């Protein structure tokens, strides 16, 4: 999909008006949160399992160039052709050449974020007019509707059954039904015809295994296995951080991904693919390609602090723990990575200026990092993005924040460092908050108006500072009073 | 035992009553409360907005004011987190200051954390006839790992029935500047939070951070004036000693 995070505000305004969607998504968040926690808790030692997945991802990042070379060497030995793409344009053009070279007319796809990242479907359709069908039920529905995926494993989770049924009536001639089983049956029949006729299958990669030169794919519907085994040619696209040293490491990542995301011990299908069809074999593609995409990741890799963003294993658990995502939905993020996954990845891949609202519209609640199986520290990354934006950053396309904002903060900081100025400022602000009823102000001035458009603001009668001073004075006068009483009494005694 | 009070700027400016309730609660429990009048703000807004150079100066000033105190207590998990965790990060290029931040951080506590973990107090001799629900403030829960402490204090309030709150650990939508910059998302979030509270049938929603209190009580006052959100120190102070306030 075309990235458009600049449209965050208008898109968000549309989305937050959908109160039913917000209610529904909060239920989804609660259910997935429960399933995931329960599924992780079933592990022999959940904490150790998480530490292990973090260690695996760190090991990958610490040895990334070597692991990628090892993967390439072994994959080539397995008969896989490995192609490197510096950016989205190069990846698209490589795949276009493969489509032409192999005389491909029909492509089926395994749902992959990476092909959304490079906007491959549109590119191939526009450039070559080739037919492409997504193989995942949800992804096929959003493809037909021409909308972006709403969730990494539930692309159509925000659509109701009527919308889904109508989409299928309009696009594949299904007879209208709201029966989920019948809908799935229709789609299955439709897709099987496509798989049978497809010349090329295009998939992503969940994990690439360096020591064996294999790629691993996880799914629940079986469509990816179709796309990787029925067509003549299989093209797998991976971003370069997806490699693991060996199968044990790779499968642990896969397990954590599955437990965290859908709350399954492991997905229904796991395919370990180590090359095209051998001579004499009946199944599998004649040719297999792996396209390794950089698209800005080597630059992230070079910064040892920012590098942790590449630990992400795309489970999507952060999304169902993110109140912003559950409220504003996926669309405002304006790219293939919704929720905190996008908050972490999009600014570094697209630049900090264009993605400003993606990392700014965050309460820093830490919900995401508390459930992240890769141990990404979202809050400190977001702090860093904001600091890079405040100061300006050439590498990640951040122009310095406007002088107006900087100066406002400078003025504020001056007051914070000067108690007298600070007290005066506090009193002035309290004055400008306007009239209060029952201890609440309900019509705030200037930029604070957006607060009182939606809620009141409690304003205590006095500042704490004043209360404290009065308490000290009271204690002082009480002491004096007591002392005076004592004097008086003493005086009487003396009489 | 002498306790130095760290009063966050939001409490000073808008929630002075919460500050006084903290003084009352701690004094009633036998602590001597001191308050450094030159304290202002911990600098969290600058850290959140990315102005780290400004935040560093503010952090150093804060450290100088408080570092001679034995124990520092605050009615805000969010601001305590700034001192305890963020200061050392923003001062990492100045090892001396970073060390001072870390040394100070060890002695700074959120009030329920101090009472339960340090002072061993769970029962403050409060009683309340009614149902209450507890909202788990984000920075308290996830940044400081404080979960049981406030709940232990509430559980010991005689007569109070603590009822479960759906999505108790989900952010209320405050987020400092966030509430001003993204009012529509913020409102939808606090609507969700108060909606869950309404479902509990409880009279009061107890929170532990001034930010959550501003947001939730402000929303309740506008839309559900019969219901009330209250800071845990205010709830305890109000209902201590059989309800003397």
C-alpha cells in the first residue's frame, strides 16, 4: 500500500467517530490479550521463554551480516536463487523481471506485510496487468475492497459479516449468505481454482534459517502452502532482519509469535522450505527465489540504540495491547504496520517528519512493551524519536521542531528553574482557567480549549503551595496561641 | 521518620487537595512531613516532548533540592518514574550526574509503594461503606511495577467492597500533552474507561496518578456527575479514623 501517514489527523477523525468499532476492537483486545496470556502461561517457563526469544533476536542483530551471508550460501546450495534489493523500487523491479521471465499471468499470494511495504500488488498490476489474488481469506477481502489491512493477522477484523458477504457477492459471484461456513466454502472453491491455475506464488518469510538455508512460513488457512507448492515459481520476500541462526532458534521465534499473536501453541501449518522441487519429486515449484529487502534497515542497523526496532517479530500482540490502536484503528497509521509496530518501524523507514503523528499520538502507557515477546522498549524508542524530531535529524528525515514550540518549552523551563517565577506562572495560569463551579473549570482558554471541549478540569481552591503555607501559619499561630495560654496559665499560677 | 514530600506540578497547580491529603495521610500515620518550597516540576513534559537539553537542567536542579533527604514520597507514580528511571537515561553522558540520579532514585517512592513496601503499613484504619473500583495507572503499573501495593491498602479499608474493573490496566487517555493534542482519541479512551467503571456499579473509581485523576474526574463531572474518581491518598485520608476528614 502507498504510505500516507501524513493523513493521520483526518483519517483518525473519521475512525474515532465509529463508536461501534471502538467497542468491538476493545473486546477484540481483551479477548486476544486473554488468549495470548493464557497460551504463554501454559509454557513450562514463560519468563525464560521470553528471555530466550529476546536473546535470539539480539543474537540475530549482533551477527546480522554474517547470518545473512550464511543464509545466502546455504540457500544457493539448496538451489534457491537469492536476490538483494536495496529499496522498494528495486524489489518491485526484480519481481517484475521474474514475472516477465517466467511468463507469469496469474499470481497467488501468501499474506505478507513486506509486499504491502513495497506496494507490490499495485505495481505488478499497473506495470504488467498481471492478475493477483491474495490467498488469505481476510487479505482477499480487503484486497477486493481496496482497503488496507486492519490487523496483521486479522486484515478484515473491522468488517462485519454483511460487508464481507456483499464484497464476495460483488467480486466472486457468491450467492448472498451470512453463514460463515458457507462463506468460507465459497472462498475456498474460488481460491482453489486460482491456486490450480497460478504460475507464480509470492509469499513473505516468517523466519529464514541461516544454518540450513531454509525459509519458514506460518499460517492457519493452508493458502501459503498452496502458493508455495502449486505454482511453477515461488518468490519469497523477506526484510533482512528476519534471519535466525538455526532451526531451533527460528522455531522458538515462530512459537512465541504464534502464542503472542493468536494464542496458539503453534499455527495450524508450518512450512519449512529448503529449495525448489528436486528432480523426480512431484510437488513444489520448479524455481524458487528469495528476495532480501533492505529498504532503510541497514541505516537503522548502524545506530546501536535504534537497532532494537529491528527485533520486531511481527506478531502484532502490541496492537491488541495498545489503547490508541484499539480506539483509532489501523488506518491513521497510514501504512502496512499498524499500532505500536508501526509506531516503532514507520518513523525509521519513512522518516520522522512524515510520520510525526504516528509517534506523537501515544500516551507512553507502555502496554505494548509489557507484552512484546522480542523485548522492544517502545517507550524509550518513542522518547528518542521525539528527541530526534525536536533537534532535527538528517539520517531519519527530521526537520527541527518549529521555533514556536521550542521557545514555549524554553520559557516553561526557565520558569521551572525559578521558584518565584514558577509560582507566579502557576497563579497566572489558574487565573486564566476561568470561572469554576464545584471545583471544576469547564471553559478553558486558548490551546486548553481542546480539553474542555470534552471534559471539565478539576481546579482545587488553592495551590498546594498556598495550602502548605497556610498549614505552617496555622501551626505557627496554634503554637503561639498555646504558648500564650501557657503564659496566661503560668501567670495565674504565679498569683 | 521524616518524609520529604515531592509534589508534582499538576498537584500543586490543580490538585492541591490531593497534596494536602498526602500530608494528612502521612502525618496521621506518624510520619514527619517536610516540603521543600523551592521544588517545581520534575521535567517530565520536556522528556516526553524530546527537549532533553532542557530536561537535563531541570533534572539536575531536582537532584540538588532532594538529594540530602532520606526518603522522598510522592502521590504520583508517573513523576516518580521520571526521577527513578528517566533521569539516569537522559544524564547518561554525564556519569557523575547519572550516579547522583541513581542514588537519589533509590530513595524516591510512590506513596502506596512507600507505605506497603518500606513502612510495612497496609491498614491505615480507614472505613468506607460502599463499592469502589481501582484503575491501574499506567506508569505505576508498568513503569514502576506497582500493582499489589495500592490494592492492599484498599483491601484493608473496612466495609469497602473492591469490585473488578474491566480493562483496569488500560490507559485512560491522559498522556500529558496527548490529551490536548489529540482530544478526540483521548476522549474516546476516557469514555471507554468510564464506561467500564459505570458497568461495575461502584460509587468511586480510585486512581493513583494525578494525570488519570484530572482526566477521569473531569470527564465524570461533565458526563456522569453522580460518580466520582478519587486519588487513593484522598480516599484513604477522607475515610481514616472512622471517617474524620
